[in-house]
C-alpha cells in the first residue's frame, strides 16, 4: 500500500520509495527513510500532514503515492 491510502490516525512503517531525483532527496532530508515509523495526522486538500518522531511535516499526495508503507 502507498502512503496516500493510509487513513488519518494510522501509524505505518516506510518500506520503500518509487522514483528518483530531487524530490526523493528532499523527502529523505525531511526525515522520511526506509524503516521509519510515521503517523498520518490529517489529509488537507492535496496535502498530507505526517508526524515523524516529534516533528510534523507536510507532503503532497503525489509524493505520498510514491512511498510504499506497511
């Protein structure tokens, strides 16, 4: 399943990333890496609010579709 399919309130583990390039580097710089647990807090329009450790980050649904989770 990809990150966009996750429901608010769920906590998942990142398995892998599809795609390459600058976007992938930026996502990793924000703290999203394979094996990391994230909670989906809220879906707002075209964006998704995530909790990673003690931080909150926002990514687009397009980017979320390229992140495989379990």
